[in-house]
């Protein structure tokens, strides 16, 4: 099942995407429907009823809607895991930079944008805007002190995320937050795929293309810290809640690590494809 948020006739909706005929159905008019998909994720009984009810609803052509991020306005910062692929850690700092424990930082909620949204080039702020293709985990229920063996019980689904980064700002401030939190620098989508659709999230190919050229190509099997460990670590002293977003890290091939550097500029297109999840497409302007 693919859950989406979108704008139709100037009204924000959320609902279900149908692969077979490239249509969407809106669930906002169901009796007792939560206002947003983020709120709905926290109401499993509603979500189950919505799946059945959706077959009776009018289908809207995808061509008639404006895509939003599945969760357009998260209630918290996006949790991000740094240097979680060994080859990326090495390309950014050599063998000594491979972490012994998860590196955790966040991106502000105002960074979030959706499928086909424009990524601002921020030419007055940075000459080193970079892409980072990542698998993101969406939390499905409230939990704290979550054991690794139970971690997947707390997952609602998965989406594609681009952790766009202003490298010069990141380096200047010796901390990730500011360089990671420019507005509209966290495209995600196009939808959330429910966890039941993904047999093994630790065996998914991931590929980033810039202007059609493959820049990143790896597999989630290469994660240093797997998803269950990440959830366990985050939840040891902090409550995770429905709709929380966890970006699991990016593989090697970022533009800043190339020689010469090949970071993003206005006019570039970025496509990130994760096996079984989908393709996120954005242009830089």
C-alpha cells in the first residue's frame, strides 16, 4: 500500500496511490478522518478502515494533483544517521572516520518538500550544495526503550529521502544542523510504502542519478548500523512517535567527495531510486 499527501483543487489531501491506473483517492472526507496522514498513522483502526473504504471512492488522476511530501510538516525534526555506509565514511574522512556508534543529527521540519518540488540552489549562501540519497523509516506507533528484536513492530513504512546539504556551512559551523536545514532541502516521497510491502529493508538497491548520470549505487545491506539498532538507540531515553522520520544514511558518491567536486547547481536534476520503494525526482533552481 502506498500512502501519499497531495493538493487537489487547492485543498490539501492525503490518501492511497493506485499503481494500476496511476490514480489517487482522498480519505479526508471519511467520517472521523484525521486532518493529516501524520495524524492518521497514529490511528491504526482508522487506517485499516480506510483501506477498505478507499475502493468506494472516486479516483483522481495523478496528473491533476500536486505532490506533497507524504508527511508535509513533521511534528519533530527529521532524525538523520551520519556516515552509516562504510564507503561514504571513508570518502568523507578516511578510515578513522568510520563511527563506532551511530552519528545522529537532525533537519528542521521546514526542510521538507515533495516529489517534483524545486530544490533552491542557494547560490548566495553556498557553492557546495550536495545530494545524499537515503532510505527513510516512518515510525508507526509510540515507543520508548524499544528492544532491537521488537523494533520492526514500531515501523509504519518506508520512503525515499534526499538529505541535501550545504557543505561549506556544515564545515564552517563544525556541526551538521545548519548546513542540513536550509528550507526545502529535504525532499522525500513520492509516497510511504507500508512495511508489509518490503520483504527485507536491509537488502534494497539504492541509486542516485544527477542529470541522468549514476553518482551513488549501493545496497542497504551495507548499512553499518541497521534499522533495528538505530530505533533501539534513538528510543533508549527518548519517545518515538507516529510520523517520526528517520533517514538511515547515504552511500558513497556524493559530489563533494569527488575530485574535482561535482556538487549541485541550478538546472540540475536529481533522481533517487530505492528498490521496492520508488523514485524521488527533483530539480535544482
